[in-house]
């Protein structure tokens, strides 16, 4: 973390990480120059030369593309082309899909058209305050009514609980990783607890960056104390003394909320050398990511924390046994940690009873796209996609639904006739997709499905780290092949997207490459009659 | 103290190896040749090229060079599926290669071209990524030619520079499709701290790093130039 923090400090203080500053840093830290170049050039936050004083970052990904139109980025650029003091860049999903089309002006979120972006970027209009999350809606997994009660779960555990009982409760509750991978949480905690070694770590993966996903931002902004407590309980269970929240760079308000919660926890004795006087020590800090979707891949995240390029590791070994600095490391998503205090306080049965029917627990969903009221909702597991849509006011402008993605860019789109599928990992899989992070993107009848799914593939291509061949080259070729067909050019290959996808899915190191072509390739199968996809069918699919 | 042994089968043949042995090494001990471009027994394996993928019965294929053998593992190194994916990976790499390989033209041992021959690839049936050589070249060094277009980012030169020679000069720079190798803070090779030891050329599997002809090269300025 030391080198990346030093680079971030340079970037922040002088607007760039120059060659001269890196030479100085190399001498001071006694590291070779190449290592610093590897870092500076990998992470998008760093730039070699300072830019214009006003930085306008326009989201180019699917939800904002739907809201702003395919030429939205171009329009923003054109609207500001006369301003020397403004630099416009197109960036990957900002995690503001509920405020689409989203732009960040000097890291401040702004929603709207090119004209509004210009007004805000030039100072003609003040920068707006981002809407505050609705506390009541998001409070369902908070077992506390007042701040004085915070950390009650961990206090009780330290007094009279047992680590094994916590693991059992998580297993009984049926809690699975809510960052998309759905690995059983109790099992992960058990592996990490039983992994040999005195030095262990707890890491919260708060690098939420997948288009359509913004629930972790809202949880952190409104209930950071639950995340802190979930990590604290994890540390107590596995025997860790140190924890790190790996937070995505763009989440400024979440960062402030988290730092406030951590400060408060230190003041009240929930964190520090002796948690509530028990002798159990736990220190927690926030590490702000220097950027990039791939950092949410847990081993890429570990590489960053070890001051290397964020390129995923080959697994096994898994982080539960060999994580940060090769030590056993418990890594969970924001929402997963946030669910733990309530499960400990009220019990696994209570958690299970929150679900609909036979489904257990509560789930935060990020809803965006062509819906009347996009946003984050906390719903019982087993709620159907239709009920979620109704809760968001139905489709925008009364349009008919064409397709919906239940779990984010890495999950396949389903047709409208699967709207009664319950929100559940297995049920969504049976329906032909996956629940992923619970990022539900609804797409209306008039949309060009090829444009929508190609936007997802472009996202993965743009965010590929470049380490392994299939992802680095395959994602690029796929986009090129589709763009050739869309432009009406004669295809220059007889290789099909399906064949390409199979090689990426089977041979890529990490999940990014494995799913990079999935949204598009799967749409060819699920929507055989869609007119926009027909162009790809002539020998291409 | 003897290391713990693990027993597994590779292509139906039983083998016992010390725990921690890679599938690639175990297969080699059986005389089974698993292709690889990024792996070299002298270097720490990185599993980047994915050509050594094998089937261990899991959901995805696994890179043999980085996969430790496990007790009871059943490995298939040459199924039709595995070979199909290796061929596709070779095709992807070839679609980014320049028209001529400097290594093939000189020492004739370009490992990527050897794979192309192994898989009978004559025409590259993917969009051409090498037209106009967009990745460029670095001819600044008097003794080593760098052709970024021929680079497959296998990381061998970087590990050779770092781990065999301990010269600490090379890195990958950038990210994703446009990533490439670089020296120091992305300096020209001749202006970097490179000492021209030649290790990167020796370990490079393609035409990305090759020796330049030294005929007529003056070793010291002024010598023989009449000055």
C-alpha cells in the first residue's frame, strides 16, 4: 500500500505523477524505476502530466448510454470543446446508474444532458447535491434503532459468544457472498478460521464497479457502521488483528461516511488495541483504490494492496489460505458484511424468516434502466423481478419490457416472460441467467438489444487488465467483429462469437474474461427473433 | 526429511510427485509435452499465455504451469476440447503478429510460429490487428531490436531481466489490449538503464526482442572512423 499511497499523494498534490517525482520516489523508497512505471501506467487515477483544472468524466456504459443516447459522450465533448480549462474523458461506469446519464465533474456527481454538464462545468450553474439515500428503505438489515446501540452484536459475542457458533449461524442463515460470486459465507469464514497462521487479515471488497451495480455505495453512505461491525465480527471469528476496506475511488461520500463510522468506533472502544476492554485487538483502515473495475476481483485487489499492478492471480491458492502477503485473508463484499450484525443479533432463524416463502434473508438490489424510479431497494429473497419492477414504479413512460438483466453486466439478459423468476441464485440460474450482484437493468421494447449487449462487451474489453491472452485479445476481437458487421462491412473472419466466447470462458484467468462476451453471445440464443441481433446471424453466430 | 508425495494420473498414466510440483512439470516427467509460450523452466511461472491449459474435471480449464498437483487429480492434457482452445489462442496471437517475424527470419526458432505449424494454421482467420504495425518498434539500441507488434506479453523478458540477471529494468506498461513492455519510466531502450546483457533476447519466444547484426558496429566511438 505504501507505494500506491505515495503515488496517490503525488497525484493529489500536484495533479500528476511526473517522471521527476517518480525518480525521487524511487530513490527514497529504494525501488527500481520500472516498478513505479508499471503502477503509474496501470491505474487510471494517475496521469503523467497535469490536466485541465476542470475534469469532466462522462460515463460511457450501458445504463447511461440508454439514458443519454449513443452519442451522449460526443455531445458533452462538443458542448465543451471551446473551453481550454475543461477536459472531457469517457470513463467506465461511475456507480451512479440511478442518476443516469451520469457525469463526474472534478469527482462530483452530476446527472443530465450535455447542456447541463456544460453549465455545471463552467460554473454557470452550481454543482448539485447528490440525492441522499432513503434511510427507512435501507434500514431493514440494521438491528439498531439508535447510535448508542451500535456494535451491540460484537459486544455480546465478545462477552459470551463463540466463533464456531457465529460460523454455524451464518451457515444456518444460508448467507452467500453478495458481491456476485455467491460463495457460502459460513464456509469461507470456516476455511479462514481453520487456515494455519497467527497473522490473518479481513478485507471488505468495496470496489463496486460493475455497470448497473450501486447498492454498496448506498449501504456505505447510510449504514457504514454495519460494515465496520461485520468486519469486526469476522476478525474476532478468524483471529485477525487488521482489516482494510478496499473502496472504489469514485465513492467520495461513501468514504466520508466510512471514515466517520471508523472514527466513531475507535472513540467508543469498538476498534483499537482492546475492543471493549476484552484484550482482542483490531485496527481498521480505508484504502482508496487508484481505479479500475478489475480491482474488484479479489486477487487483483490483493495485488494492489501489495503495491503491484492489479492483475489477478492464478487460483488456487485461494485467499482464505494465502491472501494478503500470503496470509489467510477473509474477503467479503460490503453487503455480506453488513448482513452479519443482524444475523448475530437476531439469529439465523430470524434472518431466514425475512425471505419470501422458502427463501431466506434480505437482499439489496440496484434497479436501473428504463424504470420509472431507479434506485436501491432492500427486498426479501425470493421477491420476483416483477415485484421489484412494480416497486420502482414500473417501466418508464409506460413502455413494454423487452429484456432485463438480473445481476449486472456479467449476467445474461432474460426475456420479459421470465419476470416472475424469484430473486435467488439458483432460481435465476434455472431461468437462464444469474443473480450476480442483484443489479437489475430493465430494457424497454424500443431498445436496440445489440447496442445494449455490445455496450456490456465493450465495458469488459475496456476494463481487461491485459494479463492473459484470451481476455486481452479475445475481447478486443469480439468488439471489432461486431462493429464490422454493424458497419455493413464484409466479415473478415469465419470464427464465430460463440467459439471465441467458449475459449474466453474456459481459459481466462479470472471472471472478467470468462464472462466478457456472455451478454452478447447469450442474447443471440435467448432472443433469436430480435431484429437488431439478426445482422450477427449470417454465418457469424 | 522427505517431502510429502501426491499421486495423480495424467492422460491415464499414474505418477507420484512431491507436493507442490506443477502439473506441467509432472507431465514433462512422463514425457508429455504441454505447449507453453510464457513458461520456461528457468522462470517463475505466471500462467499468462494459457496455452498450457489442461482439463482437471473442473468447470474451467486450468493452466498447467501454475497448477500444483493434487492427490487423486485426473488430468487430461490433449482432449479435442483442450486442443481446440489452444488453437484459438494461437490464432488470436497470430492475428496481432507482424507480417514477418524477426526471429523466424534470423534464428528460425519463433515458438509462436512453431505452434501455428503444430495446429496447421496457414491463414489467420481473425480481424488483422497488425496492419500498419500500430504497436510500434524501438530500434534505439545498437544491439537489440524491439518489435512491440511481435510481443505477446508473455512476461519472459521481464522475469529474465529481474529474476535471472537482477538488472531490474523492464515492466509492462499500460493496461489491457494496449499494454506493452517498457524500460524504466518508459524510456527508449538505449536511454534506459539496460546494460544490453541479452537475457531478454534469449528468453523471448517471438520476434519481439531479437539481436541486431553487429557487423560494422563500432564498439568505441572514433575507432576506425578516421577521427
